[in-house]
């Protein structure tokens, strides 16, 4: 399946997917630092998202980041 994906994807689309993937992973790392900083300073972290569109986009980007991370990890492991 992945070989089929790699064969049909142009270089621009591949760069775009990598750019979005690394941005999602970088954003999640930044959010983790923010959460841990609040936990260290206040003892807890509480967040409430009332806008359903923003919540939906966050969930979609989270799943994309997870799938992208597994894809990059799999490619990395197969090189060794």
C-alpha cells in the first residue's frame, strides 16, 4: 500500500505532506511543553474548547500527526 502511495505522489505533494506532518508534530511538542509548564507552575492544566469547528480540526490534525509519525517511524526502521 505504501509503495503504491509513494509511486503515485508527485514531489510537490510529498513535500506538502511532510511539511504539514512535521508542523503537526512540532505543534504537539510545543503544546506538551506548554501543558507541562502549567502543571509545574500551577499543579494542574485545564482546557475547554467551546468551538466545535476548532475542536474538530484539532482532532483531525492529531490523527494526521499520529499517522504521519507512524509512517516516518516505519520508513526510518526499514532503513536499518
